[in-house]
């Protein structure tokens, strides 16, 4: 455990200069530009939607997973998670389809002051970043499962490698793709992180986490049940104030 803590601490220290280099390169290549603002706006929109839809479940998932694992066994907890993942994928894909089909509407809502040319760029950027709804959620659940098994270094190591890869991809693609180099580097680094997580699952034989396996959609209700109890006091508090 002490060795793992030391590795995690070292990785967090190393990530600081790497992140600074990434920010410096982003500022150097794009500076203060409408393209950079559109990238930040589109990515922030997708991130906000992701937090609004799945954030509460992500906050409580690890607690419930550990409880199910200790109460029953690993297979039982994984089976419940399999059902939840099915919902994640279905609703995330639905969200992506809606953003792609109604990109003009979303663009006008989040940037009503943009002119026609700027709105066209924003619409295109929303289409490109929409799949992040799915990839980010798969990454979050994978990391939560690893953390439930007290495995923290996989996410940190893969995140560090992803940041290094981000820098390399940004330098490699910026002249050819411009601001879209940020989109390319994001997806490649995110998929790399998901690959690391899946590889570790396979290596440790957590192979029962399989969407194509036997699926009972009612298995996921326990996660939503905990969510209701988690937020019920907050809603009551809000109602009292209003």
C-alpha cells in the first residue's frame, strides 16, 4: 500500500508540469480565438450534460458497488453493474443522436449571440464532441470499479500517459486540423484510458462485466434507489427555502 501511495504521489507531481505544457501549447497555437472559445463552449456543454444526467449516479456508484460486493459476491455486483451499463449506453447514445440531429437548436441555445458563421462552426464542433457523452461515462464507471477494488494506480498511470499523448498529438495534428486537433487528441487519449481499464479487467479476469451476456434490466434499480435517498434531503432543503 505504501508503495502504491508513493507511485500515485509521484504521478500527481509529474502531471503538474505535463498539464502546464499542454496548456502552454494550447495557448500558443490558438491563443484568444473564436475557434478556441467554440471548442471550450462545446466541450463544456457536453461535460455539463454528462454531469447533469449521470453525475449523481457516478457519485454513489462506488458505495453501492462495494456494498453489493461485500453483501453477496463479486459476480453479483458485476451483474448489477452490467444492467446499469446497458442503461448508460442506451441513454448516452440517445443523447448523442439528439445532439447530432438538433445541433442547430443546441448551438442557438448555448450561444445566442453568435453570428451565422460562428454558429456553423459550433454546430460542427457539437457533432464532433457529442460521443464524449458515452466515452466519458464508460471511463468513469471503469475507474469507479477499479477504485472499489482499491486499485488506483491504473487510472493515474493511464491518465499520465494520455496527457503525454495529448501533447504529442496536438503538435502532430495542429497544422493540419487546427482546433480539431484538440478533439482528435481528446478521443485518442480517452480511448487509450478505456483500453487500459478493459485490459486490466481482462488481466484480472473480471470478465463477467459483459454487456452481451445475460441481462436483467431490473438489476440496475438498486443504483437508482440509492440515488433517490441520496438526493431526497437536498430536494427537501430546497423546497423549504423556496
